[in-house]
C-alpha cells in the first residue's frame, strides 16, 4: 500500500517536473529556489546559484530595469508581466530545437508575483519563465508574410520599381502635395526604343533582362525622394519632386547617355539599346494629375517621332534636344 505524499513533496515534485522556469528571489535578488527547467536551459545548477545574486550569473539582465519592474510586486502586492513582444527574453537561453527552430534564443514570457508571508509581509517573490518560442516565431512568420505580401502588392516583380497601380496612388498624392506647396516638380516618361525588335530577335527573356537593366539604371540616376514606377511593358514613369524641368533635363540626359552605353548579355549576345524620354513640369493651372502625366507622354511621343534616343520637353516640339549624342 502506497503512502500519500505530503504537501511539501507534492509541491517539490511539481516544481521539478513542469516545463516552466521557477525562480524564487528575495528583495535583493538573491536566489532562493531554482528549478530543473532553469538549471537545464542556463547550464547553471541550483547548488551553484542558490544563495547568490541573480545578476552575477546573468549579465544580460538590465539590473536597474528589473528592479524598477518588480517594485509593484513588493509595494502593491501585484503580479507583473513581461511579454516577449516588449522584451524578447529575460534570460538569454538558447533555443533547444536547433533543427526545427529558426531562433537563436528562447523567446520568453515572464510572470512575477508576490509571496506573502504569514505576517502579511512580502519579502520575496516568485518568477515564472515560460518558453513561448513557437508562438513568437509563428507570429513573426505571419508578420513577415504579411509584409512580403504588402511589398508584392506594391512592387513590380521584374524591375523592383513600384507597379503601375501603386505608383499611380503615390503619384496622385505627389501631385496634390506639389500643387499645395506650389513648388516645381517634373513628370518624366521613358521607354525603350525598338523594344519589339529586341524581343523578336533575342526572345522575351532577353527583353526582360533589358527592362530590368534599365530599371536599375533609373534607380541609380534618381534621388530617393523621387517616385519611379514601371508604367507598363517597357515604359517607365518618374516624378522628379521639387525639380524644375531644367534640372530634370540633367537627369534625363544622364539616363539617356548611360542607356546608350549599356549592354545586356543574353546567351552569348550583347544587346545594346537606347531610350526616349518626355518631360513636363507641373504648372499651377494644371487640371489634374493625369493631365500632367499626359503632357509628359506627349513629349515622349514627340521624342519617338523625332528620331528616338533623345528627350523632349512638353510644348517644345520644334526644338529637339539631345539627339544621338555619344
């Protein structure tokens, strides 16, 4: 016949077997209890840490912060919670699932609650440490996926520039801001000359490489504050913010020159290409954002009609510029 365990034995057996860290500390953060969970994950056995300061074994813990955090436990006899979203861990334990775990440390939720003596005083408290790595990584994974989906909904996969839909949304805001501030901005449309010939001669994969190469060139030639997008096919749209058309011509010519010198390799072939560009400065009497963009598109059409490999300014069809310069 078995003998029932007394309360003390039950408590000790429970504390030693649960998959939760159990630590008892006094007001000075001297360790009074340290269960196997804590010993196994920290590699600090109970016999070495009990009777010593917690901070002497775990320098990663911000001593001042933890003392302030624990004050309500003593002063208000209130539990205190530390969640991983606020602080990923209190104790820097390694992840014990190295094959399946993407984390290099254990994410933890921590609860601190007062241990009230028979006299009603609180001279020590219990700290419970929960391993929430799986939950944390699951949430982080969902957040990362949502961010990737968010980016994918905005960015053109081939070029890395904004796609047409998102670019137009940003363009509308840029137009309203420029009109309100009454500062000059210039719209630029550009596309690849004789692009169909490239596709017909070398194939669509070669055409994609040329589009990608031009997109990277455009990125290098504009500022972070400018707004660039793939408008469709081999056509790109750029808003040069706080830029007069005179300043914008410098950017346009830089793109034109660099494109003319660029070669794209595909299956042993070196493909050269040129671009045509159209520029239109925003005017105070502009009727709409699309009317402004249409002006840049008309200037682009004039550049095409005028022989390609050049830029044209809206309203300046009689004076072609930058034609065929080396």
